[in-house]
C-alpha cells in the first residue's frame, strides 16, 4: 500500500497564487492550508478547492511550517508555498516514491521564474529543496527565514520540477528580500556573530563567480544577471545590518 500524503500550504493573502498551487496538489490524500490571517479570498478559494483550512498565529517561517505539519492527518508531508506548483512529472515521481519509500525524505528540484523567464542555471535551477518527508523522521527548523527541514534520513532526489513564481515585479521582490535580510541579520546578531570586513567584501564577488560563471548563470540572459546580482547584494547587506544591530549605540540611536 502506498503511503498516505498530506500536502501543506502556508498562506497570507495568496488569492492570486493559491488556485494553481492547490490544483497541482489534487493527487494528495489531503490538502491542508495553514493560514495566518488572510483578509482577501485566500480562505474562500482554499475551501472551494477542497482543502482543509487551519488558522494559526504567525511565528516565523520555520516554526509556522512545523506547526502546520503537526495539523496533518498523515505522516508523509509535502510542503509547498502558495506561489509554487507541482509539474505532472514531479507528481508521478512523488507517487512512485510513496509506493516504495526508500528514503525518509526527498529533495525536489525547484525552477524559479524571474522577470518573465524560467531560469535554467545559476542559483535559479536546480534549486534543490527538501519538501517531501516523513514527519516521524524530520521537522522544520526554528529559523524565522531560510528555514530548512532537519532530518536524520539521507534524502533521495525526485525527478520533475517544482515551479516557483519567485516575484510579481522587481519592486515587490526587492521588498521581500529586504525583509529576509533583516530577519537573517537579527538571527546572526542574536547569536553574537559579528561579520568581519573580509567576509563582507569577499562574499558578494565569490557568490557571483560561483553562480554566474561556474553554474552558467550567464546563459539565462538579463534575468539571470539580475537574479544573481540581487543575491550578491543580499549577501552583503545582511552583514551590514548585522553589524548595525551589534553596534553598542544601536539601542540608543
């Protein structure tokens, strides 16, 4: 007998994305939408498409996703964001994996859409994400941003793409990245990790060389260049924000 699957989607005002996401998850034995206070039609759309909606207080990406997984009826969890969809090839790969689970967790190759183009190189693809797992052997980390699944299992790799609509305009994307770097800085500062000038200066160019040249990001044209450049800037600015938070006079400024 194949393992039963619970698909989990976290939401906050995702009426523009949620329909496509949930339709791609129709093969799951259950779909749970974990909402944290939507004021648009998100909950209505989820209900119309047969999902079970649970409401909770936002506690950061990692803790909220962990709580959402605890609301599932089945132990095997497929966790998606509302701006992601499963391709038919990936669906078939997931079903095959659940028929004979050789691993307690599985990595999915995510393909990012950026500036109207599906990226094929750089850090845009394959952006491996651990999203399918047995919750008895894995759980989400406590990270408020850039959360990850922690597991004692050696993950397998699935075929087919997890499609990610990574932005709805450059301004929206930059605003999101600004929030993410602030959360990362707060985490680093809380741990007392003060980045040195060498790390601040070397991290962006080394990241650019890795993704633009070694991983062929230049083949994605202008979208690839912009995507990688923003990632390099984020690498620099999170350290700037961390140093600001650790300044002795910061609390009084």
